[in-house]
């Protein structure tokens, strides 16, 4: 199967590498002059380094590199069976690209978008044949992160999601099927990890270093929320939060933070700018967290129950099934365990009680418990019962 990747940034390059290593001829195309060839050269260099480290044989690296070829325009993609778009997160730009693309490729070509926050249905809506358009949302870096969210739009042909899932498995990925709703699974369910941490900080209950320390040491997360936002980029994280908030018609559960907005406005974007919530310049010392066990436990419990509530609501609304939700959070963002399994272990009644206490304290719909969580507590059931 001939594959094409449009967009030669970090994500597009990573997807192209995955496809080439899976044995497919891959065309890379980018509107910026020379960008596609630079990306091909960079991927070949990466493959060479993997061979030096023994993760690939020299022959495997050379063969994968030889499958990559840069092209200059959409017109060069006529023979592709699968095209994956990984360009700027701008709906009119993506719609324009897909409209142009469908006039060039064959009728059997599947056209996929790697969007992380835009509606697949809206992207496909500009096309004459929206039935062959689907979301394939990889996670960065694509060669390392196993998860791919497979997102059929409203008009996607029956069976296409299953066919794409099979392809992703052949690419050694873990596909999860989810509905075309804002944020899909991961970017929806993970919002409280950042949002509630920012809220705790804004209330003056704990500093950033202590919040991160709580989620690492008590929660077992690999990184705390402020560390992770600095890694992702505060501009990227803020844009996704704002997109999800607006797409959900301004539901207070997803409200962005003024603290994060000020970081973006000041250019403190995280590691890539040298300064974010933390100073990432050479020689800077990490801040010292507080080691108050009661405070650390409060932080952990408050963020955890919000995450669990979001996962329960996603299940309640049919965004994905239980196993897909669990896989998405463990394989997409490296959570220590699935949130629904975590809920069972933590205690559903404890989760519900904590959320009800927060809602009573703040009087905000932000903390409303999921109807499914209420029902399961009432019926004495577990998610993994």
C-alpha cells in the first residue's frame, strides 16, 4: 500500500517513519519549499541512529529510508492508497486541502486527518465524498507512542474504521475507536490533570512544585501537570483547552486558566522557549516542594477524582467503550493505570463523595458528578466488576 503524509513537521515526519518501517512506500509533501526533503533526510538520519543503537539492523534502516521520497505538490500523490494529513490545526485550511486532495487521488484512496482537536465531520463536510475521510490521531513522538485514536466522522463509510484499525495494528500501533467529539478520548479525559492543578495553584493551596510532587509521588504519574505542560508547550496545551471549551459550548468543566493564558502571552511556553512554569535554562535549580503528607494527599485526590469523573462521563456518553478508554490513557499519555480501574480501587463512593463536596464548596457545575458514577454507586457496581 502506497502511503502519503502531508505536513513535514515533527508529527508528519514521525508518521512517515512509522509507515516506512512498516514496509510501505511513503511520499512526503509539504507546502513549504524544501521542507519535505529536509524531513526525509532527518528521518533517514534517525533510522541510522536507531541502527547504531541496535534497535534496527543496518539493512532494516536502509530499506526503510529508501521507501521515503519527498514530493512537491498534491498532484504527485495520485497513486496513494492512504493519505494522512498532519498540517496546521486550522479548519478552513484542512477543508481546503481535502477538497483539493479528493480531486487528485483515486476513488479507493482513504484520506485521514491527524487532527487532535477539530471535528472530523467538519473537515469532511467540504468534500464530495466524505465517506472515505477518517481521523487517525497519532501521539507525539509518533514512532514511540503506541496509541492511535481512530475517529470516524458522521459520514465515514461503514467498515472503514475497522480497516484503518487493522492497518494501525500492522504498523505495531494500539488503535482505539472513539466518537467524533471534542478532544476525542485523551484530550478530553486528560483536561482535569492540567485544569484542576492550575485551579489548586490559583487558589493558593499549593505551589507548582508541590502539585507536581504530589502527582508523581502519591499518584505515580511520570510527570506532574506543570512539568508536562512545559514539555508539551503552554501555547499548545492552552490552545487545545480553549478548543475543547469552545467546542463544548463553554461547559465550565473545561474552562481555560488565566494563569496559563498569561504564560502564553509572556512567551513562557515551556522547555522550547527556555522558560515556562519552571526555568529551563542551563544551571537553573528545580524548586523545592513541600512535603506535607496531608497536603500532597489532598492534591492527588482532588485531581484524581476529576479525572475519574471525566472518564466515567466519556463512558456514559458512549465516546468509547471501557477498554478503549483504559488503553487510551495508559498508552496515549502513560497514566499509571486506567482511570476506570483506578476508580474501582479508590472506591466509587469515595469519588462521588469528593465530587459532591467540591460542588457544595464551590457551587460550580465544574464539579458535577457523572450520572453514570451516581448510578454505579447507587447500584453497588464496579467498572471492572
